[in-house]
């Protein structure tokens, strides 16, 4: 195929079976500054079009071996942007309107009394093409700009998220260094809470919030003296009161960090109990967030199944029995059901198999 000859001089393909008319119109167009290609039939016109791809097509309607309507229809399929002007002396009004409906941009009746009418039709059609091209160019440029900005924002967002995770992980490391019993416990509580969230069919963003809150739930222990955190015996009531501050301290640390979910509030509520016997606010039933109730039961289970300085872990079955027994008392019944489901699915077993020996006690398990 010959490549397009879209140069500064617009190219007009003139299709008409009347040689005299092609000469008259052709000469007029050349004099007006156009390059002109001529065809004496619709078939020849289409061959030329496919080889040269002119800027505009002018065609007669009724010609031997094919008519102008076929040219209009064909060009609508292969080059809808190319304007087609009909010049015909045989068409009635209905036929003229029909060609416009099929995609022709103008209709000029023969004989053409004012040749300038042809130039006006070409100029109008070319202007429309140019405007369409400019519009498409602007639209494409805008789309590229938006895509670029979206990409940059995504990258920035990922960097911020990474920075945020690194910061909170660093906080977790500080707490873990201060309280070696915390190391591993947080991660296991997070994984158990996520397994419960999956059992409940929670949306992915809420499960992600459970992961973050689980990993940070004891971060407030940074304010508890090390001698209390590391005490091998049961705590005195006074010492226990100091430990009980840690959900509020955790909330204060996290409350201004822009997490995607209510992480700080969950951390604040993770020692609340379903029957209102928890702390710091003694919330009952669904006064506590569902995520906090999930984290609470995950925390209880992890503490029960972990060794402590003053007692050994209890077996999984006994811990499960405890949770089922406490459903409706200390434990949210929904969460207890989710626990049973996660147990049946093997999710809890998978977490337990990954746990290292010498699991850590939870502060809530140091009840005097
Ligand atoms: Fe805690």
C-alpha cells in the first residue's frame, strides 16, 4: 500500500463516471490549491482510496458498476474520519437525506451552479476533521497526564505506607526489646485475628486492619516499667493497675497515625470483655468494635496456649473449650463461632504449627 500523502496540500479523490464533470470539477479544485485524484467508478475509487488514503472524497451517486452509497458505507467502515461529499444530479430528496444518514457530510446537487459551493463544503468538512483531531489529541494528552499523575500518586502512597509500616514496626521492636514476652505474641495474635476475620467473611480492608492492630495491640506496654513486664511471678494489684494503662497509652501513640482503619480504637478496646468486665471502659456487647472483640478473643487464646514464667501453656483443645464456655460471657458469641469455624478449617492449626516454642504470655494473662 502506498503511504498516505497527507501533506500541506489536501488531496481530494473525485469519483464520477462523467469525464467532463471530472475535468471541470478537477480543474476547479486544482486551481483552488488541492491535489486531485480521479476515478470513473466506485470500485476504482475505492482501490485508489485504499492505496493513497486521500483527505476527502467527492463522489457521484449513480454510476455503472456501483454507486456512491457503497462508497459512503465502505468508508464508514474503514476510514470513518474521512469526509465524503456527494455531488449528484439524479438523487431525489429522500436519497440525498439517506446518504447523509449513512455518513456523507454534505450533498451538492448537479449541475453545480456555483463552483465555490464545492470549496465551501470541502473547507467545512476539513475544519470538522481538524477539530476532531485536536479534540482527540487533547483528550489523549489529558488521559496520559491523568495516568501519569495516578501512577505517581500510587507510588507516593506506597512509599508513605511503607514508611508508616516501618515506623510502627520500629515501635513494636522497641516494645519487644523491653518486654521479651511480647515478641512473637503480637504476630500470632494478628494471624489468629485475621483467620477469624476470614471465617466471618470480613472485607479485605478490615482484615488488613486486624493485622495492623494485632501487631500493635500491646504497643502501650512501652510505658510499663520493665521490672513489671519481666516479673516472673504474679503481679501485685498495684502492678496490675500499671499494666492496665497500656491500651490507653497505645491509643495515644496511634491515634494520630492515618491508618486505613480504626487501629487506635481497636488497640484501646482490646482488653474489653463482652460482659463488660474488661478495661479501660468496661464496654459491653457491641459497644466495642467487632474488630476489637475479634482481637480480644485472639489475645485470650494466644495467651492461654503460651507458656508463662509461672505456668505452662494449656493444650489447644482446652483453650478452645474455654473460649466456647465463655461465649456470651467474656467472649463475643460471634467471635467464638468464628473460632470454631477457623479451628475446623485448619487455619488455627496452621498458625500453631508456625509458632516457635516458648510462646509469650500476654499482659492480660498476668491477672493477680
Ligand atoms: Fe494487651
